[in-house]
C-alpha cells in the first residue's frame, strides 16, 4: 500500500484541520538581517541506543542519518539527562532539567525543580529564536507539561481508548504554542500507540480521528516536510524541532519494515553486540584500548539456551523497523530542504533523549497513559509472558534489558541511569555552509543538550533575555557548540552533573563519579582510559571521590535538585 500520498501534509486535509500551515503566517521581517542566518532543524529520537545507527556501528539500515554523519560531524562525548522529559526540558531551555522544572516526570509536585512542566523562569529555544525573527515550528512529542488525568481509572481508560474525549491533555498555557512555537502537530503526553496516538493535537485542537492506515512516525516527519515547504516562500529563517517517538515502546511497526529484519536478530545478543563493537572500532569511533567491551548483561543465559529466541529476535526486529521508518522520514526532510534550496544553509542536529530502554512495559499494564483496547474494541495484550508477538497495535511490549544492553554497545546500563549507557547519546551535526571541519570527522568535544540554546543564539544573532514577559529568567548553563564546527580539538564542558530518581554523576575533566538509582554507593572511573566504566577506582582515590562528591553536592544545592518533593 502506498502511504506517501496519505501522509504528505498530515495535519492538513487528511485530518480535517484548517490551515496547519498558512502562508499568511509568513510575514516578511521588516528588518531582515544582512547575512543569511541558517535554518535550524533539531531531530530528537526517543530511547535510541548509542550503537543503533549505521554510522555509530549498528546493523540497522539508516542511510539518511548516515548521510548527515558522513557529511558532517559525529560527537563521541555528547550527553543528555538520561530520560525523555528531563532531556527535553534541558534541550528546550538551555538549563539543567531541574532548573527548567522537570527533575522527575510530568507530575505536578511541590518543589521548584519538580513542577512537571517548564517553569516560567526559563525561556525556550522557540521563544528566543522567534524574538530574533525566526519562524518556529514543532512536530512530534512534547512531554514537558503536566498531564491532566480523569476522575476514575475507568474514565481514564475510556479517554485513552478514544471512547470519550476531553479537550485538554495539559493546561493550554503549557502547550508548545504557548512556549514560542507558531505551529505544532504532535502529542502532548509521552507514550503513544503508533497507529492511533493519544493526546494528538494540531496547535491546541485535539485530533479525534486519524486515517485507517495512520503511522505516527510518518505523520511526524511528513508534517515537518509540510512546514519546510510552507516556509519556502518566506524571507525569514526557521527553527524546526522534530521530536520523534521512535523507537520508544510499545513495539509498533509496519509489516514491510519488520520483514527487512526478520532474520537479523536470530544470531542473538552476543553476536550482534560483538559485531557492533568491531564495526565501531573499524570506523574509528572508539579506541579499543580505552573503550573495552564489558561483559554482556545477564550473560548467564546464552542465546542457544534461550527458550524465547523467536519472540526476542522479533522484538529487536521491530525496534530496528521503527528506527528504519524514522530514517526514511528524515530522508524526506532532507529532500524537502534540498528541493527548496535550503539544505546547504540549514544546521541539522540529530541525537537521542537517552540510552535504549530496559523497561518491561508489558508489566506496567494498562492505565495512566496506556490503553487496554483499541478504538474499535480489540483487546490490547500486555505480553508479560511473551504470548503475543510484537509489532501490531494490539500488543504492548518492549525490548527489555538484554537487548537494551546490546543497543547501547559498548556502554553499560541504560535509560534513567547516569552510567554512559543512560546519558551518552550519538549526536550528529550537519551544516555544509557552517561546518568547516573535515566531513565525516569525529569530535571529542564534551557537549550537552543544554548547549543548543547558546549555540543557536550565536548562530542566529539572538539575545538571551534577563527578563521575558515580565519574568526574570535564569542564566543559561550551556556553552556554544559553534567552535567545535571548525575545530575538532575544542574541549567543551570541564564539568557536568546529573540526578534522576537517585541516579547521579559528577564529571570533571575525565574523572567521573557515578551511582545507580537503586544503590547510593559512589563509583569512580577515569574515562581517559576506561570509557566503558569497567574499573572502579574509588578505593584507590578516596580524595578524588570526596572532591567530586563535594562538587556534586554543591551543584545539586544550587541547581534545584534539592529540596526534593515530599511524599504524597
């Protein structure tokens, strides 16, 4: 079935929404800049593993993202904040996520760092760039506003199942169009059914029905294409934020994409992991002397003895299919920029919000943001015993810990933890007119998602306000990536920190102090010689542990990690 005709301009005629893109919005800037400023496109994947992409060592077919990498820069020390909504908060505001109001998730809690929505003392990239004369648009996953729930569990399920409708998924004042985005198509909440997503809106208008062959990743990317085509007639540059849901669970993908990988993962965890590692070494992405491959997670079970090989291979095949489909859509974005003569002067940044997820989403069951049946009444199976194959709309499942360990090769742990497998993202910068470093190079610049604010201010000639809409604004904690576009030796951040549900780290230079979410014991690693955190040096260097622990505590006390919310 041909889907391009269905999805082109999704959010326009197909969904019956009036004027998602109207050229009347594209008024000429009365004071256009003398030099043509770059367009800026940020593409954020969701729960993508460090080595999932072909250009980062993976076997998944990602030719369009690989094109950006081979003609741009790949960063080898770029960081997020280890989970979906905190990373989005930091990326959008140029602050650590607690400063931005989202220290945990999107629940409204009783301390400044845990509001569950973007605080009024922060400004967004869209607000700053719009004030500087940019068009601003977003498609995809918002997930930085409080989640409105219904009075009873049954009412909540009726809403999630599209059997009952309520107009507001979050306070309208917290929607993207209230935080600087002129246009928005996507979901307000985080988790989605990829075939019939909950909390889907255009601007602030709920979308109550989607076409029968709807697939959300296509809709996100084709809406981005529609934005680009709409902006073609404007003298203004544009900022476009494409917040993908893929490959976040549930494992939902189209049959034709799954079929490409039906045999790929039958080789098992260890074979795929070792092959990825060897490709990473061969391409020069990692130095095996400094980045050893640690033992596999839960290696006591070998693939040949795994009673669930059919299901497990299929789960990773769906994960790959979701990434493949995302890459196809990114190809259409690249082609739209090229067709409109905008590609050479567009900065495209691609990255992930955290490492691959170890979650067993089936164990969560229905409720809160997870339906128990489809719109037409089919039961959704939460496959706790792997009794339903992943892929279709009627099952909720995820890849689990062992495949997450593979997806994050060679790093340890995963989403929500502060080890490298949780916070270390692939990051690609592509900008033909602005990046002078050798095409396809690797940059060791230590960067962080909060750096986008300072970077875009530099490139756009914008100003970071001290006051916005009458409210004092916190100073940005990011630094500009712009110097790294021409110099592969820029150091980046000297120190970085994180905290999320007890997981935490302090990095100073190449020393890193880290603890797990379920164990407050500090562990010390020298990343100069041990990028995969295999040799704990805490006992040998107690003074360094105390030094970094003191730095972390100072940071936590001054960046709204503390006080933490009281128990409800």
